[in-house]
């Protein structure tokens, strides 16, 4: 069931550079359906369904944004850096999990309470530099005994939950939603072409895994599966984001004002034709902010024709992301249909 797979992946933990536990879940789901599965030196998980000489790369990044232990102060409070793009106030008062050498350690992100702030300080957003993690330790030695050390990865402690009308909330939908689309496609698709299903690492810190794997595989074309921002809730206008949840997956034309991906027109046409043939609702995006693995992929070798297929997701890069399951199901159906053919190059 698609929803239960998203639940499993959302509840898994893996910040950039520490994706191993997520990769283990994915390997178990995918291995019985592919001809080959392997991990490269970067940590990308590569699943191959063998076909003819035309190869198509599907990429979904496994990593989520998180934190990492920088040091423990003399009173046992954990100081940290952010890994990936956080909006600082989102972190304050969150419960977190430190993935230490002796297993998970629970803590909370603390900071100066407003009751003791000066009036001018209360008007300013709280910064990460003013926060710390409280695990209950009273000294550096106490924290070390718990298995906490410099470099310990930290994730938000938040569980997948269902909302009304087929909508769900959880952490790391960016990009466990894309991983779900790719897993289900690999489990289902019958294609005459060679399909590389790659679950990439370190996307949130520079699209790194996609860059190396695209170079090594050198596919004929590529689709990154990811999430994107809809403009269907208070505080955002249609001129800023015209997409809507529940209206289908999103084919990228341009992202990041063209500084990221300007998608290949023939790859876009291929996906649109597949969607039309099966009456699958899709949306088109010309975006101002954010980019995906496709940006790294399309610049490798002599250029790899690429686009992104995304799921509209509210509150991206927070612990309470929200999406509509219909959009994921539509994305899977579109990929399965498109992979029966290839772009008209």
C-alpha cells in the first residue's frame, strides 16, 4: 500500500551523509523486483532493471534535513550545526533524536525562554546559534557515556499521521515521497528500456550524490522525483506558487528562475503525452526557488536531457509537511506509463 510505504519511509531517519538506515528500508522493498542492486562509493543505492540500449535514470534523494553535534558544553548541553536548509524558528522547542554510538538518545531543542527576554529580543526571530539540545546530561562526560560525540547526526522526532480527505503529515516527505514514487515504479513497471532507479545521497547539501551517479551511469535521459511548493494555503499567493495539492504531480519546466534546471522540452513532451494518454492529471511548474537532483544530472557528461516530477507538498523543510496521497498515486501511474516508451530525440 502506497500510504504505508510513505509512513515507513517518513518515520525512518537519515540526514545528509547518514542515509544508511533509509537505504536499508528501500533495498528490502526494491531488491525482489530488479535485476541488480548495489551501493556506490558515495552511498547512492542503484537498482537496475535491464532492457535495451536506451537507458533512463530515475533519481530520488533519500536524505532529510537535520542537525549534527558540534560539541558538548561544560554543563552537558549539546551545541549543533544545521545540515540542510532550515528556517531557524522552526527548530525551537522541537523534540529530536540523536543517533549516537550506543543507540538513539532523545532530547529537546532549547533556547532562552521569552519570559526572561528583553522586550526588543522578543521581537527578533530566534537564531540557531542561540539554541542547544538538552538530553538531560550534566557534563560532557555524561553525554559521552550516552554515546554522543562530535559528528553525531540528529533528526526531528515526529511520526507520520493521517489528516482528512486523503492528506497526510510527517517529516521528510522531502523527499521520501519521491522515494515512494520510485520504489512503486520499480515494483510495477514493464519497460523495454534499461531503467536505473537511483536513491541518491546528500541532495539537501548540494545535489552531490546525483552528480557522481549521473557521471558514472551516463544515461540517455533522466527524471528526478521530488517535492515542490503549492500556493494553496494562507500566507502565499498564486503569483508566488500556482500549484495545488490534489491536482496531480508536477512536471518542471524551469526551477530556481532558470539558475537550476531548464528542463529538456522533449522529455517534458514525453511525460505530458503519457499523462494525456492515460488521462492522468498533471501540473506544470515554472518556479522561483529551490531545485532538485535534476540540476546536477542534466549538466553531467555532454548534458543529460532531464526534468523533475514532483509532489506538491505544504510546509517543506519543516517537521509537519503535508501532501495529498492522490498526487503520489498519479505520479506512480505516470512514470509506469511513460517508461513503456521513450522521448522522441
